[in-house]
C-alpha cells in the first residue's frame, strides 16, 4: 500500500491523545513527545517532497488549515458569542461522491495538518476510499478566542459543548461537500478524544454510523488509584522491560524520599534532586509527583519515542553498581533531565499554581489550564498514590489534587465529586449501551482501567492488545509492530469493512 509517509515514521503530530494529571513533568514529557512527533513528520514530509515524489499519489498535497464559526454556547440562544474552530480535510483518497467520511476528533492539545495525513484512520481511509476530516477541540490549539481562558469564559469548555460542535461541524461538511445519506460517517479518537468518539456515536447515532474509541477512559473517576496499579504491574513486567527488582527498588527509593520529606531534610533533597529553587514544606506533593511522573510517563508512553521507555529507567533502578536505591533514583532523574534538556528541576508549587492561573492563549502544545479545568468539572482522573500497590509516595493524595481545583478555579471537592457522578450518568460510564463502537486498549496503558474491556453487545466490541501502551493502534503501521498490534489493526479493519458494507446495504 502506498503511503504519504515512509514506514519509518514512528509517530505523528496528532492531538496528543494521551493526558495525565500528575506533576508538571507529565506535561513536559507530553510537550517533548509533541515536538518529536512534529519534527519526525516534517522530516518525512520534506524527504518525500524533495527526494521521492514518485512514491506519492499524483494529487498529493498538504491539507489547508480552515476555520468554521461555532456558537460559544450551543445550549443557550441568549448569546450570539462565537469562536472559530480549526479543521483540515484530506480528499486524496475519497471515492466521490458516495465514499465514506472518516472523522478524526482532536483533544486536549493543538492539532496540525498531519492529523489528516497519517495514522490508522488515514490508512483505513486509503483502503475504503474515505474523505478524511480532522477537527480540533474547542479551547485547544487555535480553536479559542483570545479571552477564552478567563474565569468568565472557560465555563464554555466541556465535553457536551464539544459534542455539539461535532454535530454542527458535521452539518458544515455535509453542505460543503454536497454529502448525502450515502456517505457513511465513522469517527476516530484516542484517549479523551476516544471517549468523545464513543460518545458522539452514543449521543448522535443519526449522524455517525460507527466509532473507533482507542484508549478511551469512558468511566470518569475522581480517585484514579487504578492508574498507578497498572504502572506498578508494568514496572514489574519483563515483557515490557520491567522486573520485580525494578518495582521493589523504585518503591524503596520513594519510601526513603518520603521519609526525608517528613523529616524536613529539604536542603539535601534540593541538592540531590537538582531543584531550581530551595524546596519547602509547601512543595512536598509537587516534588514527589514530579519524581513519579518520570516513571508514570515511561509506562504510559512506552516506546513512543526511541529513548523513552520502561526498560531504560528499570535498568537504572535495578543496577546495584549505581549505589543505593536512593542514589539510583537520582541517576534516573539526571537521565530524565538529559532527555528533556533541563538544567534543573522545577518543583515549585507556587509556580504550578501560577501556570494553571495563566490565561494567556497559546495556539500550540498542550492545554494545561484547560485540561485541569475539565478534570475539575467533568472527569476527575486524579492519579493518587494512597493505595498499598502504588510504588511511589503516599504524599500524592486526592486532597492535594482537589485543592488545586479550589485554589485555581474556586471549585470545591464536593462539586468535583458531583461532576464526576453526572458525567458517568450522562454517558453511561463503561457500560454506554450504544452500538457499532470498537473500544481498543493496550494492557500496559494505565488508562485501560477506565475503558470498556469486554464486549458489551454484538456491535460494542472490546479489543485488548497485549504488550502495548497508550493509543498504540492509532500510530502509522510499521513492519516492526508486535504481532498483537498487527492482529488488532486487522480486526479493526475487518469490522469497519463489515459496517461499511452493512451501511451500503441499508442494514
């Protein structure tokens, strides 16, 4: 099969399907992977343009950025306020006029044109002659007004508004391309957008015929203890580069760090862990969360980038020649700093609050303030460590994370709890009672604990991929992909083929 990109393209500039609520290192890791994806995509694009144009289709082109005006509030006609939503269309594979439409849904970060050029949904579009449409989520990337992040206006950020955006956008594309009922829509998304993909099918079944929901945490949960249970299991799993020794050493190192924090040894911790500023008692939760992020990120994004994986950090933590487990943790942090090109580590709680209160809009990268707001008002997802199975510090508490909702957005813990309950009632949690949805998860991805892992009906299908991490199936296929991943993609392909045939036959 001819592809836009060489098979060496490991990952691409998508919406950063993955999310996390840990310390600030989690977001630094995401930003680094974001840069890596875009750089690799641009290199491959340049290579094809200048050296191998003969490999590309005759009508090969880069999708143009476009904008569609959306109501700021779909649920009240008392205001005429609007914002412009960014999107891209790739018609190069489309079997016009009756070919299907594959909708790629953006999430908690900026999108780019590469989201319409590469990935599983594009490979499937090439096979089935589909029009590829990729749309950015409101309030992320360039799809936001300049005053969108103020306390007054951020209230229009929600999954319900985002789904209404998709419905309005559907109508816009139908008009723009003169589509009819003969054009079958299938939506794709991963992580939070994976949930949106499933929910779009659930709430708007007359608009979208089927959905693929990859690594979709459809069950909101305030105290997400299951996240670090999976991290603990992965750090122990030799199949993905972990080992029982690694897990024990990591837990022991964090226990020592926690004892030192409780004993007030901040001067030594500041020096040992290369803090940019002197640690104080106020920084305790931020400090241990930032250290844990290094390992949590390695599990969630295992092998996402060539040098970022579980094996790398487990080799450090299991290496007795590096000294005590405490000393090994220092080495792991230094390795992380080298990977991230950091000269020191910022563990400041005050700076974290300042970052979350910052209302300056950025059209690139991850939406830090926006995503935390959505956790406070809809999802929770707080990755705590108060469970005995957690290998990190017990200072990573639910109370500490809920305190941020209160200090930044004025949302009290009871309101967060009620919001999480409402989300599950509204969407059905991990028993959505819909149809024609494929839920795809990797068993080392911590987020799979909140997804649908068993078939709910004949057409609500669950696929659990052994040995893969977050949204692995969404990446462009590679010859080096594990057999379990190849088999999962074949199953997805087969099911989509069946559904497209059923839609054509009017079933």
